[in-house]
C-alpha cells in the first residue's frame, strides 16, 4: 500500500500532482477535511473502495464505493475521521483496477 502526500490548498492556489494508483491500494493522512481527486483514463469503469473503520456506537459501517467511469474525473470526500481513519490516522483505499488510474488527495 502506497502512502500518498496530501496537497494543502490556499487562497493563492495549489497544484495537484496526481500519481498512479498502487495495485495493493493507497492511503493518505486524514484530518477529517481531506478529499481526493481521481481520474480514470482506462477504457472501462473502475470501483474505488474506501475502508470504513471501527464500529461507532456498535454499528458496522459498510465500506463505501465510488464508481469512476472510463475517462471520468471525480472528487470524493471529505472523510469523517471517526469513521474512516485507521489507528495511525490514514484513510485506506483499494481499487478494482489501476491501469491508467491516478489520484491526488488534498485539503
């Protein structure tokens, strides 16, 4: 699993630098306001799965999924830290495929 660097935005702007998604998944540090940009340049749809953590209030949370169609760009998030951060403060993502799939987390 690759650790992604989160781009911090500001009033003067920021440049996103999307990187190739890792076959074993990716993770990024989450402050509860973090989102990610994802672009699918492949010829088919790809599903991104966000790993929900814990059982708040005794409830099991189903891992949310996002379908990204061929040639489509999406922005996903933010991620409430109590539901999505692992014990080290990261959100973990996996993909149904990674060919021509890029990602850039930001806040």
